[in-house]
C-alpha cells in the first residue's frame, strides 16, 4: 500500500473515531427518550466503550506489531463499522451498551494501527507532516461532529448518527486489505502483562468517569494491579512494553505531556461550558460559536508544527506550545467579553494542536518499526486517560468556583512545561538518525510498496 493510501486510511480511521464520540454526545438525549432509558444507562453508552478501549489499546498495538498494522486496521475498521450499524438497529438500551463495548474492541484495534501504519510507511524525518495532517483532520472532525450529529438527530433521529461511518469504514477497511502485505516480525504477546494492564486501566477509568460507592475499591484494585504489572514487566522475557519504547526518557516525557495537556484542555472546556451558559447566560449555540477559535487554531497549527520541529526541535516546540495552552486557560479564567474569550480559546487550540503533533512525533518516531503499534497504543492511551482525568477533576473543582477551577487547569498545563526538557532539541543526536533515514529512503528499489 503506497504512502498516499496509507495516509488516507490513517486519517479516515482517526476521523471515524473522533466523529463517533462527538456525534454520540449530541444524540444521547434523543436516544434516552426513544429507548426510555435512565440517565445512568445513557452514560454507560459512553463508559462501556471507553473502558474497553482504554484497557486494550496497548495490547492491540502489540497485535499489530505481530500480525501487521494493515491487518489490524482493516479488522478494526470493518468491525467498527459493523458494530455501528448494529447499534443503529438496537431495540433497547442494554443492546446499545453491549454493542458499544464490542465497538470498543474494534476501536482499540483500529487506533494504534493508524499511527503504526504511518511509522512503517514514512522514514523518521518525514513523519511529522503526515502526523500534522492527521491531527488537523481530528480537529476538523471534533469541530464539525456536534453540528453533523445535531442535524442528523433532528432530521432523521438518533439511530442515523451510527450509520454515518458505516460506508467509510467499509471502504477504507477493504482498501487496507488490498495489495501484498509486508512481512512482519513476531514479537511475543505477553498475555499475562496484557491482562494485568487491562485490570490496571479499566477500574481506574471507571472510577474517574463514573464516580460512586465503588470508586475507592476500584482505585485500590487498579493500584494493586499496576504494581503487579510493573513487577511482571521487569521480569518478563518478552514484555508487553519493550524497554526501547517505554524505557526512553523522551517517550515517557512526551506521554506525560500528552496526559497533562489533554487533562487541562478537556477540564477547561468542561468548566467553560458552565461559565458560558450559566455565568454569561448564553445558549448552547452561542457557546459553541464562542469556542470556534479553538477548533480553527487546532486545525491551522498542526500543519505548522513540522516546520517548527525542524527549526526549534521538539523540546522548544512542545515547551512553548504547552505554555501557550496554559496561558489560554489562565486568560479564560478572567474572560467575559467576546474578544478575550476568542483569544483564550485560540491559544488553547494552537497549543494543543502543536503539542499533539510534536509529542506524538517523539513517541512514534523513537519506536522501532517492530514496536510501532505499542508506541501508537501508548499515545492513544495517554489521550484517553487525560480527558477522563480532566473531566473528573473539573466535576470535583466546580464547587470551589469555575474561575478557581480554570486556574487549576492552567497550572496543570504549566507544570508540564518542564517535562519538555527531556525531549530532543534541534541539532541533537537525532540528526544522525535523520541522515540515515534519508539515505535509506533513497535506496528504496523501484516497485517497492513503500515508495510513494
């Protein structure tokens, strides 16, 4: 599969997942009325998917490393589309929740593969631009998802939002199956490690996303399983997380930054919704209009990031972008007028879009092609855990007042800035890697499927 088709498949998969989450949020009130479901039942349509995805992302990435990223992408896309269609015909809320869990399995297969395919198709020094295109597409999907979901729900009902991605999933899933699949290595699967990681993440996500009486026991189970997972990985002959990936200082720092900035962003957006609608008296549409600069700057900033990486390196690019996000949150904590709100949201979007590309570039680029799926799974896990932490913290902090909560999230982003010191800087040892990659790319033989 050539590079253009690989990029198209990667973008399509990322957009499909991004749209799924945003359009469902808009359709949930209609779904609740139609199926006579409780609020808790409707909440589980999101929670069931999130629990499964967060638990399986890293293991799914390892499956891609073993059996091929294209195969996992195709299976994920086709299964995701089939589950979406089945949800559209679901007779009750129990069916919707169960099928959302099934959809989460295929979503977990799909998401790491969208990054793993790019790592396999592009040499390291050409990876930033496809990552930027992918990030811009995610931003566009996040911006248009509520509008598309609202229109479909209003005109055709909630079931229509689940049919939205069926044909694209089928088309790109079948496209990924075409051609000759490249030979892949066969790393060990480490099933005990995968099980321990799932038991670590699932209770943690559940405790944060659906707090209640079981929160403390769930956190305790997560902590015990996490300790057991670390001990197992240190002793395993073929660990789930290869030391070359998770043991690298820049990778750990990049993952920490992704968790922090996504928590800060989503926590800020959660609180700001209450500020705009309850504090300033705006209706939902007017609130959405005020936040348009966020999506616009996220879409615009991502393509600029490759040039920033070449000029400044990942250290300065990520550090400055994280500081911009913190500044945007701090400005929103005092903003009431249209212009200050627009500037605050714009800074959030510019910072997050740039960090997404730069930090992801560090995580995926440093991984060997044989561990690209695990690297993609780690990146996706960070971006699933961060928003859950942010929204949970925002819920707890609202009692202290929205302005104080926004200042806390600005401080969270600012606290992540020092982590950028662990990222590679311009002119570091990575320059040799770039030269090797360019030389290897020149030597690609005519007819090689990796050639664009």
